[in-house]
């Protein structure tokens, strides 16, 4: 059973807006990462020659290497975006909500 404070926080319009905004961003970034990872895997599954093609004539490095690195870098960037947004926006709103509801 949720405490009275928890219930007040959950009813707070700022909190409801925060959770909606946070969830929307989280799902958008999740879908972006899924598309990148599954797109990479699907290319490997259905068009191996695309990633097996050398970057330039005489090179042994293929397009699969930078594509794989790009997927990993994208994941790091997505995490950085979320952490930055959480630290910059969400934490201050959560603190304000808590301060308001604890005093009530």
C-alpha cells in the first residue's frame, strides 16, 4: 500500500507531466537503438556482401567494421543524451516536487 506522500506525489500534475515526458523520451531513444541494432543484424542476415565489401580497393577492412562501431557509438550517444536530460531537467523537477509535497 502506497504511503500518503507517495499518493500525493503521484497526483501532482508536475509529476504526471514529468513521467509522461520522461517515458516518451525513453521510448523514442529505445526505438532508435533497436532500429540500429536490428537493422545491422538484418543487413548481415539478408545482404552479407554489403558489409563484406572492402572500404577501398586493396583494403582488408570492410564496411561492416565502421557500421558496427557506429552502432556502438550510437548507443553511447543515446545514453549520454538521456543522462544529460535527466541531470539537467528531470532532477530539478523531482526535487521541486518532493520539496512541495513533503512540506504539504
